[in-house]
C-alpha cells in the first residue's frame, strides 16, 4: 500500500461522519457524489473517483472533504500540480485539517522545497500530534539532509505512536546503518520483517546488515531469498532504484552480491 493510499483509507475512516455536513446545508447530492467517489477510489477507479469528487465540488464548492479526496486521487495518478491545488483549497476551507497540510508537505518535499515541507509537517503535527506518518516523513526529510541523529529521533517518535509501523523500523534501520550502528540496524530490520514479511526491501536490509557485521552466511541466506523472487536482485543498481536506497546501501549490496 502506498503512502497516498494509506492516507486515503485513514482519512475517510476518521471523517466518515463528516459526509453529513453538506446534507445539513441542503446539499444532499454533493454527499452522494462524495460517497460514490470514495467507493470508486477504494476500488482503484481513480478517473471515476475524480469525476465524482468534481461533481460533489460543483454542487457544493465549500466541501473540504471533496477537495482533499480529489487531491489524493490526483496525487495517486502522479498529477501533482492538480493535487497541490486541491490540497491548498482543502486547507483554505478547513485550516484545522492536519492531513491536508501533511499531503501538501509531501508534494513540496518531492519538488525539493524542504523548508515548505517542514512547515507543513509541523502544521500537521500541531493539529494531530499522534500522526505517525508525519513523524516518519520528518525522519525521511532529515535523513535526506544527512541529519541522521534527527532522523533517528523522528523515526523513534513514529514508532512510539504506532509500535507496529514496519516502515518506520526499516527507515530507522537505514539511519542506524548510515551511522555505522549495525547492531541496532539489524534489530530494526528484524522487527520490520517480523511485522511485514511481504517487503523484499526488509530482506535486503537484513542481508546487507549481516554482511556489515561480517556474518556472511546469514547475509547470503537472505539474499538468496530475494533471488528466488527475482533474478534482477543480482543487479545492485537495479536494487538501489527498487528500494530507493542511498549510495552507501547500494555499495553494501554490491558486497553481498560479490559473495554469490
């Protein structure tokens, strides 16, 4: 599940009662279009969802949930300009919506506007101090600046908010690896793998960390599991792109592959 999909599901679970808002203002049709859009969105029909959200907005232009959900759908399609415009309108209509700030922040980071992303993430936390994804994204932002201790701190806060957050464990493991703290990196990669056995990236993390600890047989064992999934795991550059890994980790992958 992508980050945007996760946000969509969480947002519409927590805001299900807000569908009634337009009804109270005599806008029954807008609520029905929003509900239809959410159903299509949940089933992966993004064009259909966008069309339905647009109908809801046409009937009731001050409908922040419709603007935000349409932004998420645009985001999932890679239309970041349209998504950004929708998030900004959702924020204008409902300045207390931390999710909209967070989503806008992610687009700003994608565009290299780290200061803007940081401001939006902090605004999201002011409105929802238990937002695990915001803490994780703050960790990623600091990690991208090579501010590794700060990254570890934010990943740890994400885990404190949700102890079953596999991605935060994996991200913290990568930060520990970059710090040369391989023992802690191994513990976190093991926890990530325990929580979600479906992610090849976690197997890769276990392999490179065992190698860094000079536990070569264990490293090969995990890497052979990856090769059973796809022979392309023999290509370190491909692995780096697939896992979105730093040059440091890609070099670690080369060392494991050299043992095969």
